[in-house]
C-alpha cells in the first residue's frame, strides 16, 4: 500500500537486485531478497538505490525500482561510464536521470 504523502527511497551500499545474473555484490539469498522486496512493496518504496557496483543498472521488481548508481571515480568501471544519479522532486512526483561525467 503506497502512502502518497511521501516518496520513499532507500539508500544503501549494497544492491538487493542487480539485473538478472546472480553476482557476489548483491544479496545472495533468494529468501532475503524476497523479504526485503516485500517490505519495500508494503511500505510503498519508490526505489532502493545502491552503490558498490561501478556502473548504472535499473531493475524493476513490482513497483520498486532497484538502481545502482555507477561511480564518479575515474578509471575502469565494472561496466558503463562514470556518473551519478540526479533525482528531481516536483510537488508529489519524482524523476531521475543518470548524469554522465565527461
């Protein structure tokens, strides 16, 4: 049940999901991922935003976006280009975009 009076984003270091492939940088346990996803859905989270993986990824599970935000460090990344996520709040809406560093 989504509470429309707040936009909820969970910020953390480790992702819950990162695309389709099981990798060592996200929760390995299917049961743990299901518990976290259930809580995010129940409390109406807009997104789970994580770092740790050096590259932009968006995975949508139900109504929750799971974002990894890339990296601002120069050099070789896991994939993609250096950058960061920019969130824009306008009244009761939220949008985001990836800003690539040149």
